């Protein structure tokens, strides 16, 4: 029902000519165009209700519109209701940091019948690879125990989870992209498992925060990527 409402608002606004548009380019921090990336215009304040062709409920729910950059890093987003928008970036498989999560997104104010020009910039981060070592096969044989949550905190988002990239009989591999050259914390939580570092030293708590400084803390660093290991030591004892 929500998606139908959004479609109706957008269609009604478009039919009555009460929308604007955005054209622009997406560049990385070195000025190189970012090609074939998703870019989303997300309202950062309620869209103006005056465009609605019939008496409208107040407030009108804002909605996002997504497009893709082309082979030259150019994009266009049409039929945007008047309002102020920020531009979020998502290119799966890359090391690009979404500015709507990590900070400093490009913004634009869209007006009726106006095409705004925007240059959005996105920066590269570093990939942190986390190996969850299940050397005894505890989770492989008891998948219900796998309540492990790993992630970090960004500037604008309360929690950014590490994503599972692969699983095998001896564990699983997760990854997360974080800003370069900035200290942070990697949060690790499990109520069902006891965890430790690569040497088997237990963390001693169900929820911990590990220092996350790429050049100092991690096991190895090479080629713009970093890896370290969290070891499953056993099943947690119920309190």
C-alpha cells in the first residue's frame, strides 16, 4: 500500500507539472567520474504539499527516487516534488563510501519546473575483512547458535553491519568498507557464543568494541584492504 501511495503522489505531481528535476555528475575524490553507480535523491525535509492536485493529507510523506550514472558518470532524476534532497551513493562491490551514511552528502533544493545541476562527490574507503573462525565446527553443526553481529558506527548512521561474503565448514568471511586513516571501533556481539582473537584469547564479554585503526590494529594490511580474525571458542554459558 505504501508503494502505491508513493507512485500515486509522484504520478499526480508529474501530470500536473508540479515537479522538478536534477541533472549532474558523480565524481570520486580525485575527480574521476564514477560510472554505473546507483544514486538516490532522498528528501531531507518534507516535500512541499502545495503541488498535490487535490486536498492532501498533511504532511505528505517524502519519498526517494533512484537513478544510475552512465558511462561518463552523468545522471538525471526527473519528477521530483519540490523540496530539499541529499544524494546517496551505492555501488555494490566497490570501496565507495555512501555519503548519506559516512557524512557530507551533496544537496540540492528542487523547485517546480526547475532543473537543478548537481555535482556529487564520493570517496573511497578501505575494505576490512573479518574472518569468523569456527575451527571446531560448533556453528556448522549448530547453526541456531549463530547470532553473531559485527559492524561499526559511522558519522550519520547508528550502526553499519559487516556483510557476509562467504561461508564454509570452518567459518565465514564478512567485510565492511570504512574511511581511510580514521580510528574507529568494530563492535562484536553474541549472546550464544564465546569469542576470542586469532590467538584464542577470549574477549571475556558478550558485547565488545575492538579498536579499528587500519595501520596499527589489524593482522595484515595490503593493497588497500585489511583483514583480521575473530575466533569462536565455544558456546556461551547461560547466566
